[in-house]
C-alpha cells in the first residue's frame, strides 16, 4: 500500500463533497426519518449537512425530501416581519409557520397530476401563488418579500371577526401589530388545501430540512435568537397539525448546539426532552467514517494504510488522533488530510515506509491544532467576540494544566477593549466548548479529567480548581505538560 495513491480523505464540509459515496448510516437517519424528533443538534462539523444531503440525494420510494439551505437567507428582511403584539419568543412564529406552509404547498402544487389539478383546492393554491409570486418557483427568501399579500375570492379569503381580509400587509410599522393573527388565518387555509391535495395525490411522506441557520452570522443577537425560536415553535406546530391530519409531513431543523444552548423560551425544556436529537459520535463510529472513505478510495481500510507500531503508552494510532478531536467527523477528516500531506512529503523527500508512521502523526499536530482553533473561533466568537483573550492568557502561562488562581492572575492582563467577561465567565465558557477540561471526582473515589464533549452531562462546577487544555490545542498554544 502506498498512501500517495490517496489524493484526499474528502472535503471537510459536506456541501463540498460527494458524501453519498461514503456516507455512514447512523441511528440518526432512522430517527429523523421515522420518529417524532425534529430538532437535530450538533456542534460544528458533527455532520448536520451530511444528513441533509443524505436525505436529499438518496432516492427512497414514496419520500419527498427537500433541503432548505439558509445560506444567504434575508434575515434582515425577516426581522422586519415581527409582530409586536405577541410575546418575544412568539414574534416570528407566525411568519415561519407561513413559510413552512407555503413551502409545503408549493411542493405539493408542483407535483399535482391528473384530476387533482382541477379541484378547487388546487385552483385556489395556484391562483394564490400566481397572484403573489408570479408562479410556483418561489425561493424561501422571497416568500416574505412582498409588502402586501393579495387575497381574492379565487385564492383565499380568510375571515377575521366576520370580515373578509382582502390582503395582508407584511410591511408594517413596528407599533402596528396584528400580523400574526392575520397570517395564521391565511396559513390555516393554505395548509388545509395542501394537506388535502397531498392525501389525494398519495404522497406518502414529505421531509423539509432547514440547514445552515448560522451562516453569515457574526453576532447571535436577540432578533436572531427570536427568529430561531420562532422557527422551532412553528415547526412543532405544523408537524403537529400534519400528524393530526394523518399526513406525514415533517420539517426538521439542524442547529448548532451552541446556538440552542443560548436561546431561552418557555417550552424549551419540553422540546429538549421530546423533540431533540443529538448527533453523537464515538471512536468506533468515527472509525467507520474513516474506513468507509478509505474503502471507497483504495478498496482497503484504515489498518492497511498505517504501520503496526503503537504510539507512546501503547496507544493505537487512531485513538491518538481521536483524543485530539472533539469526537466530530470534521476534526478526524482534517487530521487525516494533514497527515496525508505530511506523509507524502516525507516519503517523497526521505523515503521510508509508504504508509502512515507514528512520526507522521506527531508531525501533523501543529497544523491540526491551528485548524482546531479556527473552528473554535467560528463557534465561540458569535457569543463572545474576545474569547481569544483567554487563550492568550493560557498561552502565556505555558502549561497544559493549570490552577484557577494562576488563570485569575493572568487573564486580566490579557483582556482587550470591549471584553466584559470575568475570569469565572471565561473559564466557564471555555469549559462549555471543551477547550478546557476540569479535574473532578470520578465516582470511584478517585479523580479524573472531565471534558464536556465526551461527557455532556457534566455541567460546569464553579468550585473547580484545576483545568486542562484540550490536547488538540496544545501545539498551537505552545503548551508544556
Ligand atoms: N454520517 C457521515 N458519513 C460520512 N461522512 C460524514 C458523516 N457525517 C459527517 N460526515 C463528514 O464530516 C464532515 C463534516 O460534516 P458536515 O459538513 O455535515 O458538518 P456540519 O454539522 O454541517 O458542520 P457546520 O456546522 O460547520 O455546518 C464532512 O466532511 C462530512 O462529509
Ligand atoms: Mg453544515
């Protein structure tokens, strides 16, 4: 085996690669497809987009699946469609409900065959789309764009307190509430028609996936939080209505865990227990991801592309790599791509084994740790822009593990303008993202290092005194054991 025959282990983002060629089917697939869960949570690089692409591209009988990518979504326009009459967390529920309903209706209307086209339900729908959007090819970002929706006898005429609405003004002055009430009446009618037509056409199941809700987001500010909450509430509501009508329509939201942790609304706990699916990986399932890639490229598996010697402390090579990740496929793939280029360079210049050696793996650590820091930056900075101040303090201390008191001394010197985080908040946030682990009682009388990514149940303990930086960052921060 010569690793030089491998050009890459794949792109690090699912949108950029033929993920179906080596997709690993985890239990998440059946839970999303069959179960009640509609909120898929995972950290960056955990495989949210890969799941969406799997559903979208793998043809399954009777299943219609569409991916709504919110990259480029007009968030600022949507922000203007809030309803000041209702509670903060519900400000955007009606507008999202409308979006889901029209998206679903458009999907059904496009698939109408034979006599269904001539039913009143179909004619109303098609008239509505043509009057307001010029046809059935409306992108998600355009549904809320009109200043006013026209409503006529030929399309829909919802009644409010006995009076027919001739239209719904979407562009309102902020003090002029009432949008939710009107929009919900319209959504009810559209949904009723679309559900009817869906049943009539014998469409067995529809999945609508919302992905990339974090794209282009610099700050996770309160309008954005409210819009996300609105989407989650609207999804739950439409899913429920469809189920009541025995139509298998399900919208699924793919969201970064850190964003979910930041938002608050009254039903959040209920949704967490009944509707959340956490994407989680362990060493064995990550090895499957790697094997499936190696196999599709070389016809062999991981064990064929490295030598048999173990790392220091008898650790397997793969375990050594995984210990430097946050148990996410992107981390592993990134490590392997760096390793591949290091090994090729070594083979071409110095010769030696044509498979991965321990030294290749060690030589890849520095570049990998730079990748890891950038990935963390994308995750943490929308919440805490100056988070790297804390890294600088740690780097100055120079040790992989340190006492709280040392950090409390160093951190204030590293704080830059605008950083309002206290050292306690800084430590807590770093713990939250597993940049730091904490030294804790292990339950067997001893103590051990606890990291959130491998033990999500281990909440922050403000009395903790000893911390250890995640191994993946060691080289980048130039830390010593
Ligand atoms: N089940 C899987 N089988 C094979 N490869 C996977 C699987 N899940 C994820 N991957 C790979 O892991 C990498 C990261 O996945 P993906 O891009 O889907 O993450 P993400 O959660 O969408 O991240 P982000 O939050 O940054 O958008 C990609 O290269 C993807 O192909
Ligand atoms: Mg993604």
